[in-house]
């Protein structure tokens, strides 16, 4: 009887760990070591990144020369800022990607956008396969990103294992 209760508690704790252990977002330094500046090809940079809801983009730039504006598709294509969603000019801007789909950023100073200082990124939803189910091979982040401690899926698995181990030791 005692063993059955212990297994039941451990199973419950493992289940709760999967339900409540948050995924860890990745922070991407836009443009890598080049930052947010005219010397970087942002189409190439964006094509090497896999972005998910909850990830963050860090724009590092000289605030006296550039800004970051979140815009809609029309403004992005035309390099205008008629319908700005958000505007930043602090030199170190962190933008959290809260929704799936395409997101658009540009610098509205002088002709910077027309000269390539704009970014379009695609954000996907994060799906976690059930424990034991096959998963696709994750694409490793480029050198310009950092992940807190562990990749997304591994953090959940490790959290569940730690809680299960703790539960078994506590009884």
C-alpha cells in the first residue's frame, strides 16, 4: 500500500511539472555582433534563426544614429512609419515576441530603412511533444543567441525528473 501511494505521488508530481514548468525563452541579438546598424544584412540574419512565441529580440545600436520601430507590413514594405506600433530609441531595446506570424521592424531615421536597416521575422508557436514521443531535431541557435540554462524541451524534462526524484526521496 505504501509503495502505491509513493508511485501515485511521484506520477502526480511529474504530471504537474510538465503542466507548470515554463519554457525558457531565447534572447536573440539582432544582427549578431554587428547589432542594429547599416552594415548588416538582416534578411540573411533572420533566415538563420528559428523564433518562437516568448523569445526576445535585442536590438543594440547607437541611439544618436538609429531607432527601432515596430511597424505593420505596409510601412515595412514602403519604409515609412505612418502606423507605428511601438517606437524605441534607447540604444538597447528588448522586444518580446508575443504572437505568431510575421513581425516587422525598421529604423525610421533618414534613409536607413531604404538602405537595408529593416527586419522581418517569422514567429512560430512552440509545441512540446508528449513525453516519449518522437520530436524533430531542433535547429541549433546561431552564435548570436543565448538560452537560459537549457533548451526548451530539456528544461521541462529535467524539471519533471528533479521533481520526481525529490518526491521519491521525500517519502
